[in-house]
C-alpha cells in the first residue's frame, strides 16, 4: 500500500514496516503510515520508493518469533544507510496486528523518541 502513504507535514517523517499485510490493514486504518515489504527482506527499489515518498525515519516492528526478529534486523540493516531506523521486538508469538491501537501507537512513539 505504498501508494497510499506519504510523509506528512511533520519533520522527520516516519514510516512503519511490518512483516504481514494483515498488520498493514489494521494499523493503516488507525492512521499510521505503515507498509509491508511482504516478507522478511526489503529490495533496493522498495527503499528508493520510501525515500521518494519523503520518509526520513523507519520503525521496523518484528513479529514475535525468531524468523521475524532476524527479518527485522535484515530490513533495518538495509534501510540504515538511507533512513534513521529503530526496531521493535514484540514478545514471543505476538504480531503487530495482535496489538490494540493505543499499545501499537505508544510502542512506535517510544521507538521514534529514542
């Protein structure tokens, strides 16, 4: 859904990356600039699109399992030369779409403020 998200007026603009599209659907509906690379890696073309959309920061929210955490680290490493990046590790067996709106917003805000 990258075509639906753009950097807002705030500076710097933050995009949230999650593993699954179900998480995108839930949290985009709550007003977050959120996308999924549709897996546990990100392509250079996807990074370029984020930059073209005006994003300067990225918060990667990992699924609460080892493959999710490894994927988040891989994505963060690929993004780091281009954007300011933070990673949120969820507790075991949690996924971003399991979180309620307030909890998700708080976690992203705290990660962005570090």
